């Protein structure tokens, strides 16, 4: 997903290791996706759409 974000936006995502199955996508301090909240991993288009809306 990081490569897709970079290809689509030109921004290099920062990947932060976590534990316990956490998978969050945070942009400028605002969470745009949380696996913990929706109990699934995001689809790449789902994240790209949210990034475009910013």
C-alpha cells in the first residue's frame, strides 16, 4: 500500500511498526483509517480516495 500511495500522491509514507494487529493510517495527525475501529484492513482505493478528499 505504501508504494501505491507514493505512486498516486508523490508522498513517501512513513511506516511505523506496531503490535497487536494495529493498522492505522494517519495524515498530518488526523486518523483517516483504523483497522481497530472497522475490524478489517483497508482496500487501497479506499485510502487513496480519503487522501484525495483532504
